[in-house]
């Protein structure tokens, strides 16, 4: 277990070449998501990441503002149509699914209104809703891969994968046959497919397959939808508990709306510095993922120590514990966005806040 910020910085950034892999030994034959970028290792991971990263540049994300606005207006309309209590987490989950569907595939889903739709049923299964064993399965797969492989433990059933496989294939086939081009993530995925799967003259050493592309597409959709759901739900929860913070945030948003005539632009977002602090404090206090796992790909001499981390040794960086360590964040159980403004932020060690990882293998969706 690695707790020292300087050593964490070395492992994730400075000496990343020694720790390029997650070291999660999952059999693609029993778990199709093992084919996704998150579980890939070495050059294979580097190749697919390089091919998919262009779909998540700052310019591409700015191009989704109209889609974000559309989904936001839809969720507000759906809330206004309801009476009585609202399940916040469920409502935000539908918003996240619609948002990812629109920005990733250019699909207009309106999930919250389509209660009986087949898509809603399978996306709920994909996100593990009502699957009480999901966390246990993930722990088993990550920490005890041989046991998981022996019992054929799967994150989700093959029929869920097959449903999305069919939908994505249909979307790719339609765009290809009709020469349709959208500025979304699927277009970048299609380009990666052309270069890595369909191009017989590729110089890539390891051959990629259609299943590899599908698994990465599903993974991007799932991880982004789940992250948005968790972050926004917990943010609203804390704002409900802390009315003074809620009031300050509302003032900032209303002021920016007046300044930019209500237009949702990158300049408008840049104005919302307090909102960024609120979101960062949510990600600190709760941490969407609890830890970062790496495996040494070569023997590594720990700087300034006699310790050698041997090749094949797995290490764990306890992100949640660092984010809630009183040494870095006094009174960590108190929700305080001021931690991420001014002097407090500048005095704190850089690597004590990394909700989406750090270094070359940080979350692909984070700029």
C-alpha cells in the first residue's frame, strides 16, 4: 500500500514506465469487458488509448454543449411534470444515460419517459441496478482473479453485452452505408475500428477485433454515465444539507447567466469557479473510486529507500483514505468547498487530490 504523496507522484507520473498496467488478470473468454481499455496492458493499452483519445479533446467536449443543454432542459421538464417526492439518484441516472447516449452515439433516448423500453431495461442491467452482488463480483474479479475465473464470475451477463453489441453494430452500419458523419464519440470509435480492425496493412503488433471495439465502446458509455450519476447525486445531496453553500452557488450561477445572457458556453462555465470547488469537494469527500491499483512491470527501486518493488508485485494507492486524511484535509467529514479555493488549495500537496487518477493512465474522459 502506497500512502506517501511523493512516492504516489513517482509511481503514477515520473516513473510511470514501471507501472503501466493495472494488473487485473481477467479472462476475456468469460468476461468480455476484459477486452476494454481499462483492463488492457502494455502496448495494447497504449494503442487503443491513442486511437480513442481524439474523441474526448477539449474542442470535442465543447461541441457537446448544445446536447448537454438539451438533456438538461428535458430533465427539468420531467421534474416539473411530477408531483410529490422525487428519487434524485434515479432522476440523475436517467439524465446521465440520456446525456451519454446523445454525446457518445447521437441517440435521443429520453430514458425517464420510456419506462418500458428495452434499452432502459438493459442499461439498468449494465449499470448494475438491483444487482446486490455487483460490488462483491468486482472485488472478487480484481483481488482474486483465479477464483473468479474458476467460478466464471461475470460483471454482467452475455445477453446485456449482446444487446449493446447489436445496437452499436447497427449504428456503425447505418453511418457507413449512408455516409453519415456525427461529431460524437462513436465517430472516433469507428475511425479506430478502421485502423485497428479493418486495415489489413496495420503495423500494430497485436491484432484488435470487433469485440475489442465493442467492449471499449460499452466501457466508455458505462463509466461516464455512472460517474456523472454519482457525482451529481452526491452534489445535490450536500447542497440540500448546506443551504449557505447552495445560496452562494445559486448567486454565482445567476450572476453568470446575466453576464452571458443565459448562453451555455465555455466562457460561461469558466465563470463558475465556486461550482468547480463544490464539485471538487464532492469528489474529495466521497471519491467515485476508492483506490488505484497498479502492478510493477519491472523491478523498481523506491527513491531514497532500500525497498525494491519486484516485477509482478501489485500495489494499491488508497485514494479515498488520502482524500479523507486529516493531515491534508482538516475535519474531512465536513463538506467545505473552500478547501479548493485560494490559499488552502495552493498550500496542499498536489498529489493529495486525484479523483480520476494521475499520469498517462488517468481517466480518458478527464482533460
